[in-house]
C-alpha cells in the first residue's frame, strides 16, 4: 500500500467548468489545492506526503506485530512522537480493544492480566493471575 493510500489524500475532478479541473485535499492537514491536470494533483499529493507526513505511521501509531491473545498491536512511532519516559517506548497498544477494561476482562477469561505503563497506559507485559509457587 502506498503512502498516498495510507494518508487518504483525496484527488477529485471539479467538473464545474472552472479552469482547474482537478483538486487535491489532505484531510489531516485541512490543506488542498486546485490543478489543471490529474498528474499535477498526484505530484502535489506525493510531495505533500513526503514533506509533511511520516512514512512509518498513521496518527503517530506504527504496527508492532500480532499477539495470539491481544491481536493486532501498535506502538508509538519513534519518528513522530517522543518515547514515554516511564517505559522508554516499549509498550504496545492492542487494536482490538476500545478500553483497558475490555482487555483486562478478556484476558481474565484465560487467567492472565496485562501490566500497564504508568506513563502512557500501553501494555508492557501479560502475566498469569495465579502464578505457581515452586518450593
């Protein structure tokens, strides 16, 4: 997938009889421009993305893999965002859960619990609820 598709820049035909037949618009920046040709609009979009947007993430979140229990994971983008001072940026954020409570409840069914970072509230580890004690 290209950067253009990830950031969802819109290139549309104006067809209103104006001199500029094409318009490009970036909803992230609320910035756009009109062009006489489609190629000029595409060139502006590519240049805008390369100059003003990160190539590694979307909204400061970067894919971090997949976990069997938590599903798709994201992490903070090291290019766009400062690392959390509490965890040094190692925390991950499960995409399948809207709230930390949902994650806790889902992991509790398999007798596990997440360890959250105090700074960014990302997941640092998943530990058993009742660890076995070996003497």
